[in-house]
C-alpha cells in the first residue's frame, strides 16, 4: 500500500480511529448473527407509507423549493415545528434559536468546531457517547471524566473536575448512551447551579428523551438553567446548548438533528455549517415536516414506546433467566440500551470474541470511555441494544451470550462458578 499521502495529512488526523460500532456493524450483517451492538431503531416501526405519501406531496406541491438550495439555518416551517414541540417540555425557543443539522453527529462536530481549541478540556461522563468523543477528538480535546451511577453523573465527584476549568461539559441526561441511566431531578438542579458557579457551559444531548417507558418526564437542564438562575427572557441568554434528533423517532436515514441555542451562538454555528455543507437537504427537511405534522409524530412515538418497552422487558427477563447471578445490569426506564457489568477480572473484549463464535454481538464497554477515563473499569462492561431485535431474537441472543459469559467466568473462578 502506498504511503505517499500519509505525510500530507493534517496533524488533527493523528490518533483518529474508526468507530468501533461502525466496524462491528459490518460483522453483524451476517444473517446468522443476532446483534445487540448498534443503536439501531426497529425498522419495522418506520412510517414507510406516510413517508411515501409525503415525498409525493412535497414534489407535487413545491418541487422548485424542495429541490433548490436552502437557508443554512434550515427549513423555516420545520424549525417552527421543533420550537413548538420542545415547548411542551418547558423549553422556550423561537425558530431563530433552532439550527437544523445533518444528524445530531453534525451537531456534535459543529459544537467541537465552535468551542474546542487543541488541548482544551471537556468534562464528560464515564462512560459517555462514543460519537461525541469521535467528534471532539478531531479538534484536539483533552478530557476530564466523571463516573456515573444509576442516578447519572456523580455529583459528589464533580466539583474538583469543574475547578480544573473545562471548556464545557457534555451530558446525556435521559437514558444515557451507553449506560441507559437518567440524571436524577436533584442532580439536575445541582449540576446547573455548579455550572453557573464555575462558568462552565453545558451541552445537553437529548436524543432519547421522548422514549420514556415508565415514570415521569424530568425537566431538561436548559429549562432548569433558565428557572434556577432567573433567565426569564426565553432563549436569548443561557448556559446550556440543547441537541436532539429525528433519528430515534422518525428514521435515522433522514440524517436530521437540531441545535437549540442563543441567537448569537446559532449565528456563529451557521457560519461554520456553511463551510461544511451549505445546508441540510431541503427535500429531506420538507418531507420530515410533512410526515410529522398534524400531531402524527406524537402518535407515532406512542407506538415506538410500546414496541421498545416490550423488547426491554424481554431482555430483562432473559438476562435474569440465563446470566449468572454475579453479572449485573442497569434497568433503564427508556431509551435503547442497558449496561452490563461483569465480575472483577472479566474482559469484555475477550468475551466479544467468544460471543462471535456463538453468533451474537454486543459492544465492549471500553470504547465509551475517554482517554485516561477509567479504562480498567471499562473492561468489565458491555452495552446491549434491545430496540433492533425481535423478542424471539432477544431471548435466543441472550441465551447464546450467556454461554460465552459462563465460559469466561468459569475460567476465572472455576470452583465458585461450578454448578
């Protein structure tokens, strides 16, 4: 292989690696493999017919607009719809506060481009979303990692890292990827107050917030920031930038996400986006608006919740039935994932190799940790997705995975695990 180009790559490309999950998904295309690896929505809940009708309607009624260049900020009716939709969660925003992005991954990239200089520290959860680490790594971020538990980011371990002066903190408060955990109401209030005390902005990433299967909705950080700190003029100021997406509620193939931020932040993000792709596909935005209108999205989300709740519960039951008692897992009240903790000495990477031989896949936990972010602990974890497999596949997949788990634990503790 020629290496002539290698010396020409920019410095920021050094150390960049392919997504472990993207690489795993190549393997999981094999029909005999039951995959709990990707964060894929269930394709059978995609509203295919409504998309077909929406495409026809958009092309029949406004083809010259749909197929033309558009505003970088996004399709105005879609931005207005998003502002109305998030208002039900207390987020006061106008369309001027909303920037449409090519998926929430582009939103993360733009945030990195806007805020991170090489060597800047970013405070993240341990574990945290792999895609955010990939986006921020490109801009030379260093990381301060704070562990999470069942109630989210450990507040008791937060103040010293904040004193170190991170540029911002990145938090997934609802049904976190990968852990499935949710930041408790009390910790949300404390987090917002501490962020204000130390002048540290918060990036609130909320792709899963609508996918709650039990319990009450918790107030977004962006709302608490306004209420606790008496920022009463809507979204003209604030310490929180809010991100979300249509990938988990309509379809990931749309590649539609959005950023909600103060107008001056949106204006700067618009300039950065113009250098990336000019604007997100006008046609796709118009189709998404047509699909989601007339309260369809609300009804469709109810269907998704029913399907995913059943699959989550089936995975709980299968884990209880097949896994050894020394293995534990989170019990998420929503989202797409749960997080499995193996006993001390176990190695999820080696377990993955054994699982492959059983034709089942998951994501080892180490890729969800920032560099120097509790790597030893990471080796004992794996992320399981329950949304993309049928109940029957979940039962069989967990049974197969349990074979690999029991084999590894038997090798670790042959007397204790012998039955």
